[in-house]
């Protein structure tokens, strides 16, 4: 009954404060515990057409959480397909390699390898476990769609599957985690909340890591919206909703 009540009230959220309050009410249902405390003004800025960004500093950890909020005139199912089509993200988002190395692409519970060319510094790579939060989708009546990731860089069996040519002159990030959350608005638009929390490893200065986290979210959000509009309408891949049902 509580979930049904939350779903009903969420559908009619029209201001940044209302969106923030409703998403806060769903916090316990989220599939990851790293969600930052995002102020209502960020959601309001997104509703007003901006790509809002921010960071949340965590005590004793050099890398801050970076988050971004945007509202796109794209149906939620189309936006979800863009987010989950990771094997086609290379070159379209700020990464050069993106490939599923265990499991089935575009489904819950697979492992993704990604590699990024970083000027001046050593290039970085990471492996992440991708999960869909089925219960959040179901309990919200299909209004909230969430994908989470958690690094698997230390898994020796998975590392054996990585392409050797990408290991030269590159290093793994120390760790990375985060989530995409999509919320369906009454007018057909999609509110997108993206957060990432990563330690790039090596000797990257705190200030540089923090700036990177803040700027990356804007580029990623804009890139994902463009990808949804240009690639997804003609992509032949098989997609699945957060509850595992094919789309």
C-alpha cells in the first residue's frame, strides 16, 4: 500500500522541491547506497531546461561523488534503451571501449569492461557489475527505472578476459560505483538522475579528481540524450525493462 501511495504522488510532482521529496521517499528502495543528497534546486534547474550538476564530498575520500540532473523530451523507454545499450556506447559517450565480458548485453546481471583515453595521465579501465533494480520499477508502477554499477576490477577470472592491447600504458581505476535513475514525468518527458563515485587511482590530485567528477556528468548526460535520439530508433538489439521483461 505504501508503494502504491508513493507511486501516485510521484506522478504529480511538478516542482523541484516536490521531485526531491518524492525521490527521497523512494531512497530505501534504491539498488545502491551511494546516492548523494541532491538539493531541490538541482531538480528545479533540470525542470527549467538546464543540465544541473554538483558534487558531494565524502570525508577522508579524495574523490567526490559527481551527480547530474536533466529533463529530456524523450520517452522513458527510449532513454532506458540508451542507458542500457552499453556495448554501443564507445565513441558516443566519453569512453573509447565498452564491451560486455560476462553475461548477456542489455540485461540485468552482466559485467561490462570500459576503457578511457585520458590526456596527460595514464589511460584508465574498469570492469563493473551491472544490475537493474527490479523492485523499484515494480513498486513504483513503472515510474522509476534504475541501473546500478559496482566495480569488479579485482576479479582475476574476469581480468583474464580483458583485451591485452588495452592493458599497455593503462591502469585500472581504484574503484567505481554509481547509478542511472529515470523518472517518467506526466508530460511524457524523462527526468534523468546520474551519479558516479570513482577513485581514479594513481597519483591524481584531489582537485583534479573532483573537477573531473563534476564535468563528466554533464558530458555524459548530453551524450546519452543524443545517443537516445540518434542511435536507439534504429538499434536492432534486444532490450529488457528493469523487471526483466523484453521491450
